[in-house]
C-alpha cells in the first residue's frame, strides 16, 4: 500500500509538471528568435507606450529592445497595414495557416502585444493595405481598394473603434500613386498621404487635401505631434527629412551611405523620445538612430536580423 501511495504521488507530480509545461508552451510571448530571416514587412512602430519597437511581417511579429531581437511564439499572422498606437496596435491582413480566424482579418486591434485580437470591422470581408491610426486618438483611416456592399472604394475614417465609418471626398488629392497614410497622433481630423507628387495633408478628416510639399516621389511619411518625417527617392539618391506642419520648415537627416540607392519604405518615430528613429529599406535593411541621424545602428541586413 505504501508503494502504491508513492507511485500515485509521483504520477500527480508528473501530471502537474506536464500541465505547467503545456501552459508555458501555449502562452503567448516574445522569445528567442527562431527564424532570423525576414522576407516581407508590413509596418513597424512603438506599441503600448513602450520603448521597444515591433515589426509586422508576413509571419507574425518581431520586437527589438534591450534584449535585442525577439520573436512572437504564436499568432503568426500576415499583419497588413500594421499601425502602432499607445494602447496597442491596429492591423488588417490574413490569418496564419491552420488558424480558426476568418480570412481576411478586416480591421483588428490588440492591446496585449498581439496575444489577443479583437475583430473591429469587415472581419472576413476586406484586407486593408492602406491603414493609419492616431497614436493617442485611435482614429482609424483606411483606403478601401476592393469596394463591397458595406464599404465603397476610397478613403474612410472611424472615430469609434470601427463601429461606424464616414467616407472622405479627398478633394484636392490628384496623385496617381499612394505610398501610405499617416494619422496625426492626437488631432483626429489631420491625415497625411505620401505620393509620387509629394505630401498631401488634410485638416478635415480627408474631405479636402492640400499639397504640403511638392517634391519627387515620397515613399513614406509619418506624422508626429508637430510635424513628422518623410523620405524621397529619385534615380540618384534617398533622402530623409523632418518637417513642421505649421512653419513648413524642414531639416535633412543624415543617412548611412550604403542605402543611398535603397529606398526607405517604413519609418517610425519613438513617441517618448523624438530623437529616436527607425526605418526599413526596400532591400530590408533595418536601421535605428537615437540621436536623429547623427549615428545609426544596423539591425538587419537584407532581411537577416542581427542577433545578439
């Protein structure tokens, strides 16, 4: 009888340990990078008010901070239109293979770094490649490229987490190429569009646009509280500049020489440290500066993450 009790006790311990291990394995977290090769990126930004930045890829999220690169161990969805906000992130895209989520994702939101996804609008109906959200305001802007019964084509916005949507006329916007949308962090009514003809800005939810800067092709623009950053590309070189919405003043940001023929496709500015900038190029070279371009750290080379 004594031996039986001993074996029963051991069995209980094994079952408890197995349950703990299973729970740890199944719980969502950012861990040591399993796949350091990035093939596609769909956005980057500083989520949940933290100093780490997150990149959205074809196969889930990666995070860079004091520990270096880390990779989400699950929820490896194709996060299109990824937009960081103070309380999390918004996105669209497609679920990973084997997921029970509907395809496409419509507009989704996470407030816990991607562990859980809330379906806000057009779930299983629309995939938005062009999506922007105010970092503090949570105002969402989308360009719908595939008109449906529930949403016509063109620019739309929502100020109530996707419950209702208003179509914007886009008067004054006359470019044939859109690089991206960017929403002002706190002023709900301000939205910018990068284009091949420059930067267009609206102060009335996209009803009317004015050309802020007439220049060669703008491959990305991002707004901060007072202005923002934008990047140009022509046949000769790449440039990165900061700008003011009020004074229209600009400042050239020094870039690494090796990317002068490699267009920048994403830019993020740390809301808690305005001198910290990250960017990604067309050839998937990742750079970080904490002094607004005086020096740069290369974090990935042609999609290969530099692991500490």
